[in-house]
């Protein structure tokens, strides 16, 4: 993609570090000279790795938390299942997508992070089921009378009815790194059936981006209230596990890419954390409401008191902490001195009572003795 000259100048002056979104680094400013025929001369060198920034990670976490909470709050009408995968190899999502390098990668259009679209997950699971139970014959699964066929129709739907399961985009919630990988083609013309295997070859290395992800989180929900939602959820969980560990997801799965080592169910832990979080949030809101009500009551009470009584009330609320003790000897003491008549005596009595609690009345410091004497004089005034 081309940019205005001023944008290009700013980008280059900042050392390509203006944007913290990986999407921008992978899709923009890739071409060095479009007139060159050789890719090495035409394109800038690919970055060795790209990792998300703290700001980008925070924004993604907020979105994923909102998505999860929205699902879990749907109530008993929806059976939500949360799975967590373990991937030892790189995943290549969207390797064949359009890109100026002719080798792409699927990145989220807002957050710029790699992810596995829900359609890809659904397609892999569907493909695995067809191969596992019907040798790839779709019509046999759609019209069969076996248990697997019934579950297949319930999960993925038919021309007459929609499926009962909603798959969701898979994100690498525990962190990820986009890394450069290389595939070397040794017999390009032979693979293209242009000639037989030559005696001497010149290997052609092809660079592309892969995702090294930590524990991708997989979400699905049984949404349309079938009579057996828990049974369907168990079947889908099993099919997802077997599809991802036996086939894998993304490009070049036959070469070992995108193969999951394991997929475990973490729904119970996630739901417990969600409920605990909700309880903490409810308690926090309740505490804030109580504090607000108490503050309103206090304000109403203070507005009905005289100046001296109001100051005495504030002194009585002081704790024995050093901060409050210091405040009593400075701010509140001066406020007492500034009052007149009965109002001053009321506040002075409260200050004397407080200093008796802190020990400053019976065992005062040299400077405190002067303040104690002043309070005695006020209390003895007639």
C-alpha cells in the first residue's frame, strides 16, 4: 500500500516504531522498489519476530473478557464450553491470503493480533467428522441415521434448519509471538512438472510468518436450546480435541504446522473465576453505595450542626494513626483557636479528649505542652 510522502517521512524518521499494531508492520511499508524483479531487491527484509505491546495486550484482554462475560451471562439457555490448547509447533493462519509478499497471515482487523477465525475452527471440526465417520462423504452424514449423523446435523445444521453450536474466534490469550520461518524448495521446476529432477539444483528459500502461541483459548456455545445441550457440548468438545490433535489447523498441517499437542477443558475454572469476580464486583458496588449513603447522612448531619459542634464531630472521628495525630496538632488545633466563645470551648473539649486517647495530654512533648496549656485556658474561660 502506498502512503502520502509526509506519512512516509514520519514513519522513516521514527525508525518504523510509530505504530504498535502488528498488522501495520506486516502489511504496510513492505516494498523497497516495486520495479525490481527479484523479491530480495523488491521487498524489505522480513522482521525476525513481532510481539504485542503492553497497550495492545491490555486492549485485547478487555475485549476478550467482555466477550466471555457476555457469553456466561446468557444463563441456563446456553451451554458455554471453554477449552485451552497446547501447541508445540508454529501455526500458520491465512498463509495463502492476499499479501504483497504473496504469503500472508491472518491478523485481527482491529487489534492486529493473529487469531484463528471461527469459520476455520468450524471447518476443521466439520472436515474431521466427515472423514472420521463417512470417509468424506457429506451426503452420507447429512442423511444418515446413525448417532454420529444425528449429532453432525444438530451441530452444523442442514439446509432446513440451523446448527445448535456457535463457534468463536480463537485468540492466543496467554501471549504470542509472530516469528519468521523459512521453507526451502529444492526442486521447483520438478514440482511444477516442467522437467525431471535435475542433477544440480539451486534451492529457493521462501520466508513466511508463523505464530508461536501460548495456550490458545477455544470457545463454543450450544445456543438454540436443544433437548440435550450437555450431550452435544461433550460431543463437540471431543470432536474439537481430535480434529486439532490429529489434523491441526491453518496451513501446511501435513508438514506438522498447526498441530495441537493437547486440548483440555477449563470451563469449570473459568466459570468459578467469573463467579468470584462477579461476587467481588457486587461487594464493591454495595460498599460504594453504603459509603455514598453514609456520606450523604454525614453531610446532612454536619449541615445541621454549629461550627464548633461540627469541628468537634470531625475531631471525634480521628483515628489513633500518626497521620491523624499530626493533623490534630496542626489543622484542627488552629481551627479550634480561630473559633470564639462557646463554639471554641466545645471544639477544645473534643480535642482534649482526643489527646488523652493518644497520650499527648498526660505525656506531652515540649511543643505539645504549649498547645495543651492553650486548650486548658480555653476550657477555663467563663
